[in-house]
C-alpha cells in the first residue's frame, strides 16, 4: 500500500462529514433519511476501497476479477451489518481482533518478502512457510467472524426475548410504529438486521 493513498483517503473520510452541505437538498435528505440509500453508499464505499487497495485479487472465488470484488464486497457488507447488531463489549472485542489482524497482515507481508528473497530456503520450505502464514491469517479472520456471529446471535436472542411474542399487543403496536423489530406481534428479522 502506498502512504499517499492512505493519507488522501484519511483526509477524504475526515472531510466528508463537513461537505454534506455541498449536496443538493434532495440528495442530502435521501442520504440522511433513506436507509436504502445509506446501504447503497456503504456498498459503493466498500467496493471502492477494495478496488483502491486491490484487495479483490487476494482471495479468488472465481477467475473473474470483477466478480471477486463483488463477492468480497457482499461478504464485508454482510459482516458490517452484523457488527451493527452487537453490544459494546462485542464491538470492543472485534476492534481488538481487527487491530491484531492489521498488525499480523503487515507482518505477513514482510515475512512473504523475506521468505521470497531468502535463497537458502528450498521451494518446499517456502511453500510450507507461506501456508503457515496463510493459515494463521485465515484463523484470525475466522475468529473475527466467529465473534461477530456469536455476538449477533446473543444480541438477537436478547431482542427476541425483549420484543418477542410474549409481549403485549400494545407494546408491539408501539414498537412497530416506532420502527422497532415487531410486525403483527412477531419478531421481524429483516427489521432487526437492517434497521
């Protein structure tokens, strides 16, 4: 990764909060009030970042580069949506895991270069070392996804118990009017995930 890209991206992200007045009122209202537009912008942002940092090529689901980017975008988008349904402790755990993953990924890239440049290692030894690095990276990713799924599942159970079918009709009417998780006195998973 180039430092210039990271610095530019940092400035753009920080400045983006102050530039919303430059949008037309209709676009500004759509972004602020329409969940579908917000989700679409998130998908475009994830896809753009994957393309900028050329991460769509690191994991190959298919031989088509563009399809790989789309698949990775949908995986990251789904993961992000699940992280919005977590209590604070789970989010802190995920942030710690992401920081560990970030440092490991940097170490892995340096180790790749060192292994590749080491003339004393045989091809078999290099492949074994590459596999160790890749398997450790996969384990960290699985840990992050595992924490996310576990936290989301526990949070979903809490919300189901809180707003589930055992609640009175008046509370379900109130919750559905306020954009809660209830529809017709039953727990609505779609509203839970995307609200």
